[in-house]
C-alpha cells in the first residue's frame, strides 16, 4: 500500500521520538514502555479487567487496543485499553503505537494515515535506527533480542535501517546524533556505520 507521507513527515515523526526519548530519560534499551506511560500519567487497563460483555465488544472492534484521550491530548486524562492476551513483545508495540496517537495529536480522522504514522513512531521508539546500526547486528533475531520487539517489528526495523544505511544521507541527522549521545543498548557498543 502507498502512504501519503512526505519524507519531511517521516523526519518529523522520528524527531518527535528523539524529543520523547530525551524528555522522559529513556537512556538504556530495551526500556519499559509501562514505566514510560506510567510516568507520563497515562492510565492503562487490560481487556481482561473489563466486564465480559464489554470486553467482547471492545475486542470485536479494536482487537489490539484503543486509547481514549481528551481534545487537549492531556496524558493525565488518557487511558489505554489493551488486549493482554497477546505476547509480551506485541503488547509493547501496541502500547507504543497507542502512545503515538497521543504524542502526535491524531484527531481521529484520516485513520489509515494516522495508523501508519503510529506504526512508524512505535517502531522508531522501540528500536531507533541509529542504535540498531551502532549496537546491534542487522539480523531479525538479534534485533528481536536486543530491543525486545516482536519478530514482525524486528523485520520492519531491519528493513528501514537497511534503507537508512544504503539510501539515506551518510551524515547523521540532528535527532540521530541526540539519540546516539543519550542512549545505549544493554550489551551493545559497536561503532555506528551510517
């Protein structure tokens, strides 16, 4: 499927992720998505906590998650409902994806584009390309292990990181430099080759 995102919008999303990383002190990967949303004041509710009749309805329309946030996008008045019958890595991605809708201030219209933007945000938040290039090998198993992401997410991370390395600028962006200066990966430490 073709997305109607400009390269400037991709860069804006990635820069927003770098801001979030710095603002909330995410300095070691993998990090706890749960701790991040808790510190932001966002409430999370597992589907299994809902009454059976409501859980069935919610799962029917939103199999992974749904986020309720106010018009002013205040995290303290935001609730992420998520399906806790998924594997841990899938749930981490889902919560990061839902967080993206809040941080990117998606108003709820043009859903296809916003869903794609939230996926880009979640992928980049959970495994930023400069860290993958510096601290991990570009194979799916290593990315899965190093960043505690699902295999599907690891494939996406690998694909975009390879594209970044092969087709992108050889110069690090300002936000990539900030991420490299601020973050490390447990057990990582290879030299970055962009």
